[in-house]
């Protein structure tokens, strides 16, 4: 590892510092500074753009660290008729009143960039843009990972004990397990697992997705916006069956390899999403999953640390995961393939 930056690397680092200061409207980026809410929104938009999944769900700013959910949906019919000769018309409160609040947690995304890497990247004139894009991409992926694997918000996180960021925040799946366990199927005929296969709890993936959908409130089940997120192991097994049956037919093989095989399962548009549990099925709508961040909480600092032969980029904000309507989501997990 380089003990110090090369002359050209030092020049590029100085230019990066200047570019960061100009972008965020501060005199020096080497001192911790608060990012203005409007610029924090631009930064968040840039992070969101780095992952297709984040562009499908809600990633939105809020002003308070605790508060009411932003997109509380309608939980039932609002249409009817009143005999006004005997009864006053009464507006129906169809919103979900339980579990309607959110709470954000302090979240850090700190990146160390070794001198050797800066020297290697210094030959690129767009060094700053390359670096910013790389950091934003990783933050985007981390957000998705926490959303599907987060179990708790620990005071001190441990990446070695929790490599899937399980201790960074409480994600959507864990909130569902805790707040609506009746909408989580985790075992069938055998304890601790749901079996999938000819002699299993479900003969095929279509049946599994269909039954997962049945755990969604019937008033929200047929609105036309539900989708299924399916784990990669389950998709791979289903694709393998199609290969075995049709893989020798050129047109069918092309269809399988184009991933059109996951167009629908159980009558729902189906998707593969980064970091979703490989043996699970989630049924909900895209707009039922949210990430909130406090728009005034983003802090940033970029410093040269010769003691560690690297440049360090510190980013922090208050962030949290929200299921907008608990009645509109269902999960089947611990699925095991059987023959």
C-alpha cells in the first residue's frame, strides 16, 4: 500500500475535495458539514438511480425522526348509500390506524479509499465522478440488503457477525414478522420449513405464490398492483425444470435465457430482486415498501488519513424502513426444495 499519495494522485484528490465543496456549497469538505435538504434530495436521487429496485419503491425525505407514515393507504371500500331521511351521511375512515408510525435510526456509510487506489484512478479525468458513483452504488445496494435482512438497529454494528447488515436497521421482512405474523408462512407439514416439490407442501411455485397471495387482506388482493418477489434458488429450480422439458427447442431455450420465465407466477407479475432471501416469496405492491430518510440529517466529511494510508469519506443520515399498509403484504420463507 502506498505510504503517501503520488504528486498526480494528490492533485486529483485536491480537485475532488474542491468539487465536493462546490457541490455541497461549503468552504471545506474536510470538516464535517450538514448537507442542505435540497442537496440531500439530489444526493438521495443519485443513490436511488443506481438500483432498479429502489426506483420502483418509495425513497422519500421526511422532516421528523418519528412521525406518521406518509402513504397510509385505504384499507377497505368507501362506497355505499345512506337513507338521509333517517340517517346522516358519514364519511368512512378507511385508513389503517394501527402501526401507522415510523421511526428512523442513525445510519453511517463510511468509505476508506487507499492511496494506491487513488493513484491508480488518478489517470481518469472524471475521477471524482467515478468515485462518487461507486460510493452511491454501494449505498444503494446496502439499503436493499438491510431492507430484506435487517433484524435490529444495534448501538454498535458488527459486520463480521452480521455480514448481511442484519444489525443496521429493522427491515421490511422483520417488521412483518413482528407486526403481522399471521401473514408469514414459515412452516408446513414439517416443522421449520415449507417444502416445494411433487411430495411437498406445494407441488410447484405457482401454487406457492398463489397461497402467499391469499394471506393479503381480501379487500386489497385484487387491486391489480400486487407483485411477487421470488428468491433466486426457487427461480433457478423452476428454470431448471423448463430446461429439462424444453431446453432442446431453440425458441424455448431463448425464452428461458431471456428471463421471461419469471413473467408470472400464481397469476402475479414476478421479479428477482438483489439480496432477497433465496428461499422466500414476498407478495405486495411496489409502493407498499418505503425507505424514509430525514432530509436535514445528512452529514458528510472527506479527510486525508496518512496514519491509515487512505482517504476517508464519512456519510451519515437518519434512515428507516416502512411498510405502508401491513394488510397488503405477505411472506412465505424457509422454503426447501424436495424431489
